């Protein structure tokens, strides 16, 4: 892909993003993957748009609500595409915003178009983006507003206009409504001021503080929702970070760091490690310093978190927006375009493996097992939902219940429309998930119920219900080496323990 310095790269990038999106959409339609439990939970949230939910701020539910209304969400056919549609579109939009960011940041550089083009294309093909485009996650919306925030940071510092500072604050607020880890923007901004002392005068400028206040104002409805619900989102965020665990887990830190080779791509992350070890390659260029600050500061924070408690591999995904620009900028300035092309090729090969693994194994006559199928965690719930729906048809007076959050969410989606009145069995009464907060069986305990579970005993149920009848279990032969079995109980009148 050869671009002259004067020629705009926008048409080529738009064509590339369109082809990528078309490929991903067709592959998703062909693959027909089931929702995983968190996606099903987000779908449930989208049925009742609100300013907050148990574990996340509201943007993910709003995105699914919009996708469902634009692209459909019936009980028949590939309805998962409607749930995930916004994710398929948001990532290329994020890549486009990154292209604009890099064009503005490198506006006086002779390779501006090349740097912007390759930065956006590397980001658009990252493994975390390739997989994320097939799912609907909080990262899909967070990364968009993170990229907008970087763009308006550059614009605001360049122009000093109130408009750009206010737009920055607004985008930060939307980012917080997407995922609370938007707070790491502040860490990146602070690192930038440390590395670029010429900009420390911003600390005496009222405009950044007004932008921060506007971000807080945009977030305030979610804060009010949390205040009305025992601040469950804050408690959940602390719990999943496991900040109360003993200190120092070097193996967990190693696992998190190695996982970044899969998140960012093997060649790309190796290049990033090389740049972290040799800061002289970017410290003399203010544009690269900006990108490095918003790359290495959050990434280092998550590596430290993985050492002290726990961090999931995708938590640092927003770092790779600036990282893609940093890598493209350094390698193009140093005339190492071949490295960019190699990183792009490897990432595309990884994407092809994700999207077409089942087709490849079918052609090669290789039978996938539970150990070899990467999609095993989202396989079987469609069939289980159909079986449960049939049982509910046989017992029309019974309402579906389950005591497992993930199982409840998946059945609520795949057993439609017979699952519309489903309730969550929560004998302990703990507010440890969204359904304990919003669908506890205690709220409507009388009547007949169909319980689907994998870990309850008849003696336990006899203490909680006036009538307990074991029905034929549901067994799903998913793989030659794996056939999960689900208990089915017909129950009546819940008597919650004190």
C-alpha cells in the first residue's frame, strides 16, 4: 500500500475498513455463534434502559437497545447479530477517529497520511478488535470515546478553544458511562505532563478543570443511580479486582503480560516492548511522547494490578489506541514499514483463524473437542434454551428460575418467549449480581416454578419449597468428550430462609 505524502489516505482507509467490516459481518452470520453469558446479561439490561446496572454503567445496554431496534432481535434465526450489530460498526468508527487523531497530531509531518493510515489499520486488525467485533462488550463503546477523548485533547491543546475543551469533557463523560476504567485517562494525562514539561502550564489553566467538571456532570445520573442502589457497581468493581487479596502474584503478572501478545498481536506487542525498553526512540518527538504516555502509563498500571491482585487480559485494551499510533509513527519515521506489514499480516491470519476455525477443521476432517474448541464457553446454550422452552410448554403455569447468574442470563435469552417471567433463586439474599438486585424470587415467591440447575440437592430444595419434584434431566452431547447435564425440578411456593 503505497501512499504519496500529498495524497489523502482517507479513501483507501475507508475502503479497507468497509472490506474488513463486510468480512466480519459475513463470517459472523456464517459462524452463527451463541451469546456468551455476559452478552445475554447485557441484552437483558437493554430491555429496561436505565442509568446504571449492577456491574457496569449504562452505555453497553443502550448500544444493544439501539442495535436491537435497528437490526432486529427475534426469537428465530440469527438474532444474535442484532444484539451485536453496534459492536461490528463501532470498531471501524473508532479506527476512523484514530485516523483523524493521527492526521491532526502529525499535521506538519511529511508522512502524515501514511502514519495516520497505518495507525488506523493496525488498530482495526488487532486481535482484541477482531474478536471484539464478533461480540458486544463494554470495550466496543469505551474505545470509541477513548479515541474521541485523545482527539479532543490534541485539538484543545492546539487551539485552546473552549469548544474543544468542552467536547473533551463530554467525551470523557460518555467514556465513564461506558466503563469506569475511563478513569485511566487521567493517569495517561498526568504521565504526559511529566514527560512533556512544556505543557504543565495547563495545570494553571481553568479549561481542563471545566472539562473534568463536565465529565463528572455527564456521569452524575449514573452516580445518582448507584447512590439509590447501595453503590453496587463500585463494590463489584472492587471485588473483581480482588484488591483484598494478598500482595504479589508474579505468575499472574506474567500471565497478564504474555496475554498482551494475543491482545495486541505478537509482532506489534514485541515492538511495543522494544519501544518501552528504548525510550530514546520516541522521547525527542512531542507527538510520540503524547502517544507513549497514553500507552505505557495505563498498561504499566494494569501490569502492576496483575501483580498485586488481578487483571483480565482485555482490561488494558484502550492503551492500544495510542499504542497503534506510536508503533506506526516510530516504524514509519525509522523506515521500518516492513515491520508494520508483518504485524498486519500476522494479525489478519489470527483473525482468519478466529473466524474460520470450524470451517478449516471441517475441511481437514478434524473433530473439535472441548479441549480444542475456543468457542466451547458459548456452545450449547441455544440447544439448552430450546429444551427448557419445551419443558415450559409442558408446564405452562410454571415460571423459569435458576440459581446461577450465567445460566439464568443465557436461558432468559434462549428460552424466549417462555422465559419472560423468569426469576432468580437467591437463598442467601446476597446482592452479588444484577439478577439478585432486580429479579429475586423473594419478590414473587408463590406459584409453580421450573428450576434449571447443576449444583442443588433435593434436601436443599425441600427446605425452600413446599413441593419438590425431580424431572428428567437435560443432557447435551456437545463434544465427544463432553456432555453437560442440567437438573430440572418442578417446584411450588418458595419459602426463603430467614
